[in-house]
C-alpha cells in the first residue's frame, strides 16, 4: 500500500507532527556516507578544508557512518519516543509549538465520489476550528454508521488536496505570518472586487487566495508560488527524516578536519542536513562568554577631498544606511577609507542596525512579537543578558544614542490577531492547553490582550533595563544595546535562521496578498 503524504503547514512547510525525528533510514547510511565522503574529497581538492594523510576514503566513510548511525531509523528495531530524545537535541523535538493547529474552510461531509470539477464556497463563510495534537492533514470526517449505531465511522476526505474546501496552518506559525505582513502597505480588496462591498476578514481572504491560485496546492498542501526554503523538495512521502534537506558537506568536512568524531560531529552533520529549518524559532542567542573583538580600521590623516557620500550630513548618511542590509554595508565600507573607518566603529554599527531593525523591514524578524504569550518575556530576559555583557565589556559606561528621545522614536512591537477563533463543539482546542515545560508559556487564545498604553514617564536607566521590571522596559530599546554583536550572533544561530525563514515566507504571502487585492482570483472555482 502506498504511504500517504504528510500534509505540511502553509505558513512554515513543517509537518503537523513537528518535523523529522531521525536523520535517515538505516538502509540509506552507506549510500549517504559515500556521497558525503565524495563531497569532502572535492572540498579538499578545492582547498576548502585540509585533510591529514590518514583520512582516506575508508576512514572518512567509517567516521561519517558512525555519526549517521546515532540518529538512524531501523525498521527492524524501531525506537520509541523516549529513545528518540536520547539523540535529538531538545530544540528540534516535537514541542508545543507544533501541536496547535488552525483549520479554516468548510467542514460539511462530501459525497464519496467527488467530481474533479467541484466548486467550493467563498471566503466570507469559512469556519475556523482549532485542533490540538499531532495533526498531519487528511482531515478525518465523521459519517453516520449505516447500521444505525450511535458511534460514527471516521473516513479520510476523498477529495484531491486542491479541491478540499479547507486548509490548515500551525497556530503560532500563522500568528507570526499575520504579524509580519505589512497590512498598511496593502491596497483595499475593493480594488479587485469593486462590487463586493461586504467586509471579509483575513482568514477569509487567505482561504480565497489559496483556493484560487492558478497553480494549486500539491499533495503536500504547499503553494508552488511560495519558496519554503527547501521544505518542498522532500522526495519522501513523509517528513520523518532530516537527510532529504541535506545541502553539501562543508560543515561535516570542517568538523572532521578539526578532530570531531561520533556525537561531537553530530551538530556539524545536522547543519549540513539543514536541521535548523525545524529548530524552535523563538530562542534568542545568549551573549558570548568572552568579549568579541572587532577590528577597527584606523584612518590616517589625508588631504584627499571627501566623496559625495562623505560630504552628506551625518544624520542623512545614517538614514541612507538604514535601508541597506548588513552585507551591503560591509560592501559599501570597501569603497573608501573614511567609510571603512566609520562603519568599523561598533557604536556606529549599533546605531545603524537599531535603525534598520525598527524602521526598515529586512531585519525586523530579529525582534520578538507580542502575538504569542511569553515570547516578549523570554526575549527580554536574553536581551538583559546582552546589556549586562555590553556594560561589562565597556567598563559599565552607557552609550549615548545619536538622537535625543530615541525610545519614543521607535514603533511598538506589532500585535495582530486575524479573528477570534470559532471553536466547534467537541473539538480539542488549544485554549486549555499548557505546555510550560517545552515552551515556557500557556497559550490562551480567548483571553489574549494587546499590549497597549502610554510609554513610561521617563526612559529607564541602563541598570533598570539590565535588572528588568516593567513590560515596557525593553532592553532592545536601550542606547547601550550591543546590536552589532547581537545581530552577528543572530545570523549564526539556528533558531533565528529558522525565524528568518518564516519571516521570508510571510513576506512572500504579503506579495501574493497584494496580487489578490489588485488582480483578484487567478482562477474562479467558487460557488
């Protein structure tokens, strides 16, 4: 019997079961190890890594196979859930973030023989249902027992994925997506539907967007027009293994060259397997134990006239910088010595990156959101550690921001909720769910409150921010926050890399949403 596809979350590309639990099947170890060894030799030939003479193909193969075996699945002796946790790091396990699911659409019972040309209802009438527990798609419908018993029989929905009048998203993934979309920049839907004057909420619009795409959802439920970072390239029918997402062997090669073996090599291997795409996206990196030294470019006296950019007032130049991504700033700094001198000052980069994060869009994914209970508190706790680290490395001196009253110049952290969730009778919803062990918070949809209110009467001092206190005392707003070091750490952190991937998906949905509100449906399949 052919194994069913895992249906994947529209907003993340992750299976409702929580992503892979094994590296690969044990029957694939030799084949994958041979591929990795070949890639390592190629990297060595190109000078990317230096291998000692004893690291021949056989030795490399044994090293790789030993590490692969740690997380391999054997059909002869499958492990139970407890054994899985022995090798899989906690941040990749099936944790609460993957258990609450939002399903939106129509849930009436279809006929068993469904014609391919069946049309579906409009977005305005969709119902929204919450389900808690490892949902993998194939929504199970209850039909009356033909024998007349009280119990109902459960059947899989017989309709093709693109004709099922419902879709699903992980609850917290959709919360991120709705928070990151810039709704103010989108036109009114009346531009595409001038005769449809009745309002439609965001869930209804999302339903119409997905159902009306010219290229419909595949068997995995993902939209072909969205790049999920490689999630859609899985050639297996389930998302049980990490190895289909493998991208080269650079980290494994460097790990082996550095003497890592066995379980010590596992993090390098998982980096090449792109396991970070399944990492919890709400764990901010902690500051390094040692001070980070940044090499500053010293500017020698020169009689050379300044270039056009240098002749701009400092405030205008800094405003221009905020529209550039970090790698472009580094590239720009190579154009002249004075810019190199300016942009290698940590305090200048702290200010520029702060402006980018709060006022531009391409680094906004770094900040916590208050759409999920507890996220702000956990992020602020880590932020206070960065402030303390910065104070220690600068001798306890607070850094002055370039503009007075800077705290009031930055927007509040966004909060968005597309609709009060309608709970169908008998459904297992997340409003009574507590998973404090793995997530640190209790989700309670019905009682979520938007964080509003005036700013404090005075800007908190550095010591107050480090020690914590009121919710409005965000350490990320402090002029002393070490954004240069913090952003560098975020770009190298697995959790924030996945968060950036989810942000990228949200921005693609923003583009599709704009097309929907300006051009309407790509195909009309609605009743």
